C-alpha cells in the first residue's frame, strides 16, 4: 500500500460572507496575496466546515457569526496563487463592531455598488454570485 504522504490533494478552506448593517464585511489582507478579501481561511484537522467558518470569522473580524446558509463551493485550481484550494462559502450574519485582527490589516463594510477595486483570489466572482443569489435566489449556479 502506498504511503498517504505521496498524495497531493487540494486544501480545504472556508470563506464567510458576513452581512452587517446592510452591507458585507471585507478585510484588507496583511499578507500576500494582497488586496481586499472575504474573511476566511484553512480548515484545521478535526474541525468541521461550520466550526472553521465561525473561528475564521472571529479571528479576522472580532465578530461572532450565525451561519445562515452554505452558498457554493469554489474549486478552480488557480483560485489561490499559492496552493490549489477548495473553498466552501458560507453566508452569515453578525452584530457588533467589526475590528481587524489576525491576517487583516483593516476591515470595512461594503455594498454591492461600493466594492473596492482590488479584490484578492476569486472573491470578485464569489461576490458576484452572492449578490446574484441575493436578488434571484438559489437558482444561481449552472453546472457544466
């Protein structure tokens, strides 16, 4: 039997679109790749996707969240220039004052018409899908 370390697999991640005060939270990344991003990160060993989403939201935004739904999974091998990742995206709500922590240099609340110009990873696509989902409902994604 082959040694499990011989396999290279995509890394599981979560991203959390946090709805707050009629907008969504984005963080400005402290580390490369730079730019504005949806809060999120890697799933730890022994952690569920939902636990990872709540932890990453708290670590990066200081906000405790209530996950509302799982939006979609994104798996383009080029979505992250560092590694091949698969991201499961959640939509959550939060209350309170966001504060940048952990990997976040700064934080902001944005509306669809006020998104920053430089958005990291494939998060511009994810946000496009999110705003379409908000206006059209669950019939957003067409699989090839």
